[in-house]
């Protein structure tokens, strides 16, 4: 699929007019040309123009000759021929659109061939294959859609209307509420496209807090997806029942509960079943980002999706297993950020901290404690740390209190701390009556 006449017409027009060069550069890339020599000429014209050199047949010939590319494009005669075949340089946009359309069609065919090869291979994880097929198609759409910087007029107008509505009505605009008022006040919720990192040392309660947030959303009828690489669905279910019934999980497992607790369990059943409809769990220990992407897209096609949770990031399997672990974690982190933007949902990713803080007197985490990769801090919009003083100091005055440290907040205040209650008996967090920030 190609139109060589249109390609020649674009190049000819660009040799006659600076404005034609600008239009051609806006619409096309070198790879859009079917004939490689045409792409080479296009690149040379753009290079001359970007250096503020005059562009015509003679300067182009000189440029190509100096770079030893003149013979590759058909010689001096070809350049002079191009400059003489265009009836009007003003038609360059029309010619360029024809070239662009043919390029998209070629990419579509190439994507179809690649997808067919995936299907004929008949091997591998079917969800990963579907995700790869979607990537091939997305790349075609991305090339066609990636054209211009857009004016901010429409975006700014919509935002001004929204702010005026808030000022007139007093209605506050917030993100997705976690169900912990002190934290929600500080962060104003989680927002679509955000990557939120929740990090701590082992046994601090990362999984418990993430599950509590998902369950709080479920109580409001907001679906969430919990990708658990560490705990099974059964363990998560036990914790959910324990939190509502206020019965430790080990006693639920053994059945050693008294009559009062039986009544609590019976009362809790209705609530946990109602919540379960909005709480979706995947407990695949070998989860990849491509697999996660395929499953989240499938979920979002079926129903609204409020939040995705990954427990935890460093346990995910990287696509390029031959790279070192730091590079793998960087790729996973970046991919999760891109996924949050693509699906327009917040993603809460749990992360393990390194051991550096164990050697300090003050064991409260800082950003440099993030394990495996500095890209975690860079990619995340919000970084939250969990610190429980009672874990390190059994005689601490802060028994049953967890500090949630906001170490990074791209769109708000950072270096603030929120206090939540923590029940080790139920492995659960809860708002404190006067849980505030410091």
C-alpha cells in the first residue's frame, strides 16, 4: 500500500515553500514514506530547515552530497525532477494526508500479520498474548493520533467553569476517598492516572491498609481490583471477615469462637458478601504488567473501576528477565504509571523498603529507603510510608497507632504525617477519633 506520486508531490512542495516544509513536518515522519529514498530526502529537507538554511534543489543536492547520500536518493537528477513536478505547493497538506493514510494502512497490515503470528503460535499465556495483540493495534492508533501540541483553550475553559461551580455552590471537588478521613483530608483522595506508592518494611501492614482501602470503597459501591502476589484469596477473605466480625483470623480458622462471637460472625456475613461484589482479587504469584493490563481492561469493559492495587510491586515478573533487578523494577514502575494514565484510574502499588533504616536510631522511612530502584520515587505521584513505633519499641506510648507518612505528593503538601489506629489482633487499620496530621 503506497502512493509514490503523493510522496514525490510532498517532497516537491517542500522544495518550493518554507510553509510547505512546516506542514509536511507536522503531519509526516520519515518512516511514513514507503520508498526509503523518499524518507531520506524528507529527513534532509527537515534538517536543512531546522538549521535555518535556505531549502531548494541546489542546497538539498549540496547537503546530500556532503553527507554522501546523494546516490542513495537517485542523484542530482532526481532532486531537480522533484522540484519541477508539483503544480502548487499550497496542496502539500492534501498530498501529506494521502501519504499518512497509506502509512497507517501499512502499519495496520503489519500489526495484523504480527497478531496472526501470535495466534498461530498457539503457545504462552492467552491473556499475555491478547495484551500483546492490543499493543500492536494501539501502536497503529498512537502513530495516527500523535500529531500536534494542542491549544489549552478548551481544557482551560472547562477548568474555569468547574472552579466557578465550586465557588458558587461550595461543593468540594475531591478524588477517590480511602475511607480514612485524616488521610483523605490531606491528600483529597486518589485521582485517575495517579500512581500511589505505599511502602514499608515487612509486617508493618502494607497489605492490610491496602485491603482496608479497597473494602472501604466496596462499602460505597466502588469496584476495585486487588492483585495479590503474596497472599491467597482465602487469606484475604479471612482478613475481611475478621475485620467486620472483630474476631482474629486464627480463631476463625480453628473455629474456637464463643457464643457472642458466633453472633458477631452471623451478623458480619451479610456485610462481607455485599462488599465482595465490589472487591475483585487476582492471586497470581507470577503476575506481569501485560497480564494485569489485559485483566484490568477486561474489567473496565464490564463495569466501572475505581482503583487497582498491586501487592506488591517488587514481586511482579518483569518482561525482560535478562536485565538486572533494578532495571526490571524501573520498567515495572514506569509501566504501572503508564497503565494508570491509559485506564484513567489510580493505581496503588505496594513496595518493600530496604534494610537501611534498620541501622538508624529513628527508623521512620525516607525516600532513599525505597528498595531496588530510584525510579519508584520518580514515577510515583504520591509516596506513603507506614511506621508503627510499637513494632520497634514494645514499651512505646504509641500502642495501636500507625503513622502514615506522606513523603511525596506531586499535587499537594508533602512531609506530613497522619495517624491511624492499628489492630494487630485483627490486622486492620481504623480511623482514630481525633486522627489528624502533623
